[in-house]
C-alpha cells in the first residue's frame, strides 16, 4: 500500500467520524470552569449583539447631503463615534475569545506570567483575565500592559439599554 505524502498548505482529509458527526468535537470543558465558560459565552453574545447594532447604526447613518450643514456634520460625527466604539470593543471581544480558548485548552485560571493559579475572586470579577493580581500590578508598573476597560461585568449589555431609555425619555 502506498503512503500519502503531506502537501504543505493542504488540509488533511477528514475521517469518516468527523464527516458523520459534523466535524471535530469540541474539547470537554472542565466542570470546574463551566460557570465561567457560560458567563464568558454570555458576555461574548452581548458584545456580538452590540457590535451588530453599532454596525447597523453606523451603516444606516450614511452622511446625506442635507440642506443644513450642521445636520450633516452631526450625522458624520455620530457615525464616526459608533465606528470608534466598535473598534475599541473589538479588543474586548478578543480578550473574551482568548479566555474561552483557555478554558477549552485547559489553561484557564493559570497566570500567563507566573504560571500560578489566578485567585478565584479575581476570576469571578474579571473572567477574561490572563494574570494574577500580583503579576498584573507588576506589568502595570512596568507599563507593559494595555487595558481594555470593559466596565463591570454586571453593566455589559445593560449600558446600551439604559442609553436607549435615556434617549427615549
């Protein structure tokens, strides 16, 4: 029987099991992290919805050549602001996705700098964190850490709802 050579850049052929089950099965989630995984998935879904809403708002606010220049300027400003928010939230989505990946590959809850476990209270407060508090303080002192400020976990998703009620009121 002839052996097949691997061709660089080409994906390996799918096994029968992968075809029948719809692809590779996701890694099992450690029961210890199921709650954190669900919370991160909810945060991710909230960001996806907000990103979709902001994108739709930005696209729908195409500047028109209105009779009043101030209106056109306001429309342009609103669109640029929405796109700026979208850009800054993209980094937050990246951090959440990375935390989800760490849960799946078994490295969640381990500080990337020290290799020690991250404090449970810290993971509860910031489920996407990559560092223990001590390591993060050290990185901040050295200026080596750029933070995306997500706000408190309870406010994710509620901010846009409260903003909408303020606008309607």
